C-alpha cells in the first residue's frame, strides 16, 4: 500500500521536519544572492517555502494536499495556494525569479509543467531541485517495526538535465547527520502512514506517540538522524542564473 497523506500523517509532518531545507539551499544559492519572487512547487506544510524565503523577498508555495496546506507554516513573505503544479495558471508573485522543487519534481515533472512554469518565470531564472532520503531503517528496526519494503520507481536524483534549453550549473550528493530530540524523532517516524501503521501494529494505538517517545528517550543512539541529500541548480532558457 502506498503512503497515505492523511490528517494524522500531516499533523506529525507539520510538527517536525529536520532542518535540511536551509542546509541544502545553502549549497544552491550564493550567500549574497537574493531574489524578488520565488515559487515553491509542492510546498507541503511550507517548510521548504519558508526556507526559500531566506533568499527571496516573496514566495508563493503551491501544493495539491488540503491537509498539508491547512498546516502550512505562516510566514510574512510566503503565500500558499492549492494546485497540482501540472498547469499552475496565474499565481501571485509571477513572473518568478526562481523556482524550487523540494522532493516534488518526481511527481510533477511533465511537459505541461515545463510549459506552464516557463510562462510564469523570468528568462534565465534558476530552477532549484533537491530531495533527501532520511535513513530511518535502523531506528525502526530497533523499535521492532521494520516496514515491509515495496517495489518503487521513486528517484531521489531526478533533475532537469534532460529538459531542452536547461543547463545544469550545480549537482551534488552528500550524506549528513543531525542530532534530534526524542519528540522530534517520533514526529518524524509517524509522519509517514506506512511507518505509523507498522509502529502501531508493534506497540498498539493507545498513546502511540507517548510510548515511542519513552522508548527513544531510553536509547540515545536512536536520536542520531542520518540523511542522504541530492541537489541541483539549473539555468532556465535565456539569460543567466
């Protein structure tokens, strides 16, 4: 069964996300580089939009999930809109000076998206693509709840290098480690419906969150978080980026 983007998953997703977005964007955007207007495609609960706002005077985040948008993080320079990204249409802030995909390009990449966004972006605008895989298998195994692996064609490395007229300026892949608090780790574990179900099957649904927090608290080794990050910056057709 595929992951469900339901209200429970969205609640935990909104409660904590590891601070990976700003760290990855630092690899894609220069320290003194600032954009007037940015578009975040597939913004989820807005963590990526807020991170992009560090480099923009205004950001528009779009996402198809009402549950995610209901919990979107408020920010004075960010507005959120419902949308699939396939045919964005008119959006506040356009024409955009930069467009970003944080773990969303695999789902949204299409000829329709390319045409729609080119109409909304300035010539030569940079297109930032990044994704990360949080390596939670050791934590799940320690909690006795390994998630059954399923065949998946998901690709964390998808980028825009095969789009005609786009030039790849930066491409990278790294593994980084973060230390997190017990409650943060548990929010992260439960933000995926498949992991939630596996943990509930092992530990029961009665105060699952509290039970897991106690278990993680007892073992400091479960609070080390590793992630593999993938990132690329592309120059859109025309101009410089």
